[in-house]
C-alpha cells in the first residue's frame, strides 16, 4: 500500500496510535538532507522533499523536547544499543551529503537549543567536485519542453512541457542514472548535460559545505561528522575494491581534515537495490560504530546486532507537520512498509 493511503487512513482513524506500544522501539534516527527557506517556484517533488524549512526544524526540536524525547548523538545511540539502557525514547538528527545550509541554517538552530546532530559527508562535496546531477536534471526538465540526448548510440527523448511530464521525465532519467556503475555513470552524465552546455560542478559550488565550515562544526561537541563515501556512487553497482575505496578513503580524508576519528557512516541511496549485505559487511569490517541506511524504521534492542544497517525516519519538506512525524515515530508507517517486521536488514 502506498504511503499516501496510509497517511489518509491514519488521519481518518487515528490507527497509528495503536502501533506505538509495539513499533515505536527505543527511539529513532531522523534523516535530513537540506534545510532551506521555502519559495513557491515549480520544483521536482523528489528534490523539494529533501529540503526542510528552518521553521519546521525549530518546531520539531521544540516538539520533541516538550514530549519527553531525549535528543542524542550517534555515539550515544551506540552506547544505548550496546548497553540496552535508557528509559526515555531517544532521537538522533542526521544530515546526509554535506550541504552548505546545514552550516548556515541548521547549525545555528541546534546551537540555540544545545542539541546534537550528525553530518554525513561525501568528500567530493567540500572538495567542490561532486556532480549533484539531481539538481542539474531538475533544471533541465524545468527549463525545457522536451529533453533529449544520445547515449550508447541510442537516442532518448522525453517530453517535459507540463508539470506532470517534467516529473515523469525526471524520474525516468533518474532511474537510468542510478543504475550505472562508475565509468558508465560519468559517460551518461556527460551525454545528458553537455549538449545543453551545463557545468556539471555548478551545484557543488552553489550548495556544498566547504572544509572550513566542516572544521568549525567538527570542533563543536554538539556536532558529529560521519562519512558518506567519496563520490556518492551507488555502492551495489561498484566492484568490491571500489566499495572499499569509497568507504575507507572518505573516512581517511575527513579524519585528516578535522583531526578527529570518524566512527559513523551512511550509505548513499541506501535503499534495498543500492546497499545490501556486501556493503554492510564491508562497513562492519571497516570498524565503524554505526552505519545508517535509508530504510524506514525505528530502533529496537535487536539492532545491537545490526549496528551496520540502522534504519531511519525520513523528514520531508512536503510533510512538515507533527501528525506525519507521529505516523513514523509510532511505527505505523514503518510496520506497514515492512509487512509488520520490526528489524529489517535485507
Ligand atoms: Zn546521500
């Protein structure tokens, strides 16, 4: 059943509350990407969803603190899991990728409330060499009534005149992109964006954190810096040496920049097709304390045996309300997304 329907049912019946005793677990790790100010321009939904407003972040922190949640760091999540202790439910805040607005908009709010959070960084972001193709692709379909390119001697064409067509074109091309391994990916991105004269590093410069901002945050005891690979590739599409490089190199580079140990990791595009058993084992062997996926779920005592693949609760810019939050934290959406299993590792 799709999430939209689940939300509608819960809104009508309040059924999500019945899940709380069984599916809310010991706490939850929240997943964010960006904190960004609202505007009303036409956007691709998948990108807009990754942008939560600063106002909602502040409301959310207030709500959690007044509702007896304890906001903890990932080191504390690790401690709670290995020692099985803690009466209050915990919440950990995590941000993926390394966007600049985590520094400019989110960090001041966390400081104001004295609340910890984690930023998982793909090192190509602060190196300003990341190809944030999802923003390039958004621009491409928003600006053009049709999008076309040649790839591997095949021509591809997508209508993108109406809002619906733009969404559909974005999703079809996105699916092509995330299926690629490294070399093929670079060729495909070139084939798509070069004919339109787009600078593939444009959004690295516009949107990524720089090393100076990261270093400043890393010196604050409220902030944990985690690793999120070098290149933000789909790990399941790489060979094993490449995956090891992505995991170890990103940690090494961040550690040498911030002068601190990096002990937490998150998988790029961490849903089922993009990160699995092979990746989990490699991260476990690399000696991280915890690693998080994009699988949806709360944290249960059993996760002490699965510290390398902890699920998270996505906080979306298109669901900035406490009812949606409770639909996740109660365990209602996670339980129905995973056929009532609590601990999903596969
Ligand atoms: Zn990511």
